[in-house]
């Protein structure tokens, strides 16, 4: 194990056994079935997918990245990507909820110290701890590594008073990982990551959630206040930047991209089944060069994203230092490319099948929903912000050393 990259097994790209892979596939399928069964209501009412979360709890998928020695599934980065893609084929919101929880759980596995680690890992492994991330903050835009809200020390406790404009799944979470300005900070980037049980907080929704897409993510604005023991800080005070570089950033870009790719793959699959179905294909000219070209272009985009995703997955799985410019560029470009090309692929499909099956909500292709969901991808940590960062990183790598 190395502290430079995300924890992984000795052979990160291989499952322990064929039986283990099949079991994980069935667990993911069970969650996807629950999501599918309640998809219409979750989408219509913009409510959290409680039934899908219940299946994540029952199957133990909430403990996917918890080591087997600690009671979890002992999953790898490859497993995270695979499961997230499966869930994305049904509902991007469910896939994102799962991927973001796994990002949080990996931070606990890597950086929580006893007694906090000893308390939380069994809860994660048993499915009794669904985690929400509190990193957004009024007035700071997308600056992940800064915080204005002070974390105050009071004897052996820490006082939390935090506002967040977007907290995915916050109303359903059992616990929260919260970024706050370190108690002894001298600058906004001295940020601590603190854990809080729901029972330790007063959690108040301060607004509503009525988005274009990603409706089941139920990402309400929240106010969180409370007091926690001092040992519930992950890592060291003021050192969130290290957690972000080694866990939050890499797993966010891998998990988000897997969710987006799964969503676009599900959309393409539903279109192809529609075109091949004897009852519906008579409405299409399957010899149309325009139709075939648009199908080809959509598939080309998805194959390109998949290749980049697996390349970034392999980089993270090796556990090497991810701070090199080439590594950071690869991970950032994965996010940018996946956000753009998955959305573009679904837009290609809308054009390919036309108004009835590309634009209307009642089409079995669900292209309208997929396009609305994927429109959020470039905004979810802005692609523009990542391009600015990548421009600086390019200047640090004049020899263009590809990761």
C-alpha cells in the first residue's frame, strides 16, 4: 500500500474469483432493478431513491471499498467503476449517489484513525452507514480546497456550523464528511475534513430541489450545526488538500465518468433494441446513411471515453504518486472528455431517432431523461475550471510526458 494513490489490492485489475465477480454483478443488478421499479416516481417528484439505497444496504455495496479484513467486500477501483456503470445504465442519479458514497468511504478507510475508524468501518460494511459529502459552500464557487466556515475547538470537541448550497442525498444520509476551515488556519486553504453522525447534528433543509436533470439525487441546500468529538477529524487538521489529491479527486473523476458512461451506454442500448425490434423497426430506414453515421458517431464517442476511463483507472489502481502533471492531466481530461462526449453521444441519438423517440418523455429509449441528466456533467465541477488548471499543468510538462 502507498499513501500516494488510492488503496488497492495487489492485482487491482483482477477480481478474487469468478464467483466473486458474479456475486458483485448480481448485487449491482439488484440495485438497478430497485432503481428501475421506482424510476418514474423518483423522476417525476425529484425524490431520493430510497428503494435503491435499501438494496445498496442489503447487498453490502455500501461497503464495497471496505477491506475484507474489516468486514467489507474488499472491492477494487475496477469494481467501483464497473458497478457504477451498471447503475448508470438505469439511472444516473443512483450511479452518482453510489460513486460519491464510495469516494467518502475510501477517505474513511484511508485517513480515519482509531477510535473513529474502528467505529465506522463495521457500519459501512454492514450497510448501516450511507455517507453524504459536504464540500460546497456559499460564496466560494467550485473551489474545493478552500473553506470559509470555521471549525471551532471547544475543549475536547469541535463545533460545526456549516451551510452548503448542494448536498447530494443529504436528507437520507446517516453521516457526513464536511470540509471546514481548520481551527488554527491562517489561510482559506487550511481546510480540515471532519466526520459527523446524523445524530450529532441538527440538519435543516434551507431550500428546495427542482432541477432540469439528476432529479433523484435530491441535492438540497442544507444547514448543519452540532458538536462532535475532536477525534472525528480525518487525517490532520488543515490537510484536506492531501485527501483531495489522493482520494477525493481521483475517485470523483473515475466515479462520475463511469456514471456518465453507463448512462450513455444504456441510452444507446435502448435505441439499438428499438431499431432491431420487429414491432418498431418498420418506422425507421435502417439503410439510411445518416442514421447509420449517427449511430457510429455515438458508439465512437463512448468507446473513446471507455478507453480513457480504463486508462485512468489503471493509473489510480497502481497506487503511484498522482501529483505528477501528467497524472493530474489524465484524470482531469477524463472528467472533461466524459462529460462532453457522453452528452454529445446521447444528443447524436436524439437526432438519429427523431422527435417521437428522441424528444418525448414516454419513449422507451429514455433519451430525453438521459440528455437532461448528462447536461449536468460539464457543470459538476466546471469543465472551464478544469481547463484553466490543465493549462497551468501543461506548462509544467514541456516534454509532454503522457501518464
